[in-house]
C-alpha cells in the first residue's frame, strides 16, 4: 500500500458516460499510438452500463498512472485490458497486483466464481521474447490457479 496512490473501481452504479475514453487516451499515450478502434472502447463502455464490466483507475495524487478494464458475467471474469505508465513500476511495486486484488474482492461480492487473467504463451518460447512480454506473462502466472502447459514441436524429421 502506498498512501499517495488512489485506486477507484467504476461499475454501472458510479460510472460516468465517456469515462472509458480517458482510459483510451491514456492507453494511446502509453503505447505511443492507437492500438484499437474507438468502437471497441464504446463496446467496453456498453459492458459497464450492462453490468458486465468494471473500470479500475489508479492515480498518484491527481495524475493517472494506470487503468484496467475487467469483463464479467454471472460466473466468470476476464482481465480484459490494462495500461500503465511503465516508469511508475520503478517507483511503486505491484501497482497492477493491487488492481487484481481489488477486482477479486469486488467480483466475490457479485458471486463471480472464476477470474481469468489470460493466457501466458511465451514463458518458455523458442523465439526471443521482449522483457515486456516476459514480465506480462510472469505477472499473469504469479496468481496461481490452474496451469496448462502445451508444447509445439516444429521440424520433426521422418524416419
């Protein structure tokens, strides 16, 4: 916990129209480009209004440093998208872990049974992976849960 960080969850009860576009603009700033169409952000907003999504915002004083969007229904939730000022990871440890923890607490109150962080597919990759992708995969795998390992074999020589 950091006293100067503020974590807020926005759901159908307290979400304000067009708030998702704050995340969109922050995502473009962090990524350095547009990676998704505006329409996909509008779909995320619709999910919130339909009680199928939540937006988590992390601020340092009044400056946004991270966002996460989580889809959920009666039984399951998916850590759908997130963006963070990567420089803040050097200042604050586990910013995203607390986002996940807060989402879990919220989803438990909604009687949600499962929370999926997504597939990690490159921890043992035959291809060179970036440190960023490796860190994302390690983050996702650090929460426990069921693990499934798959091996892809290429260039099998016939005998």
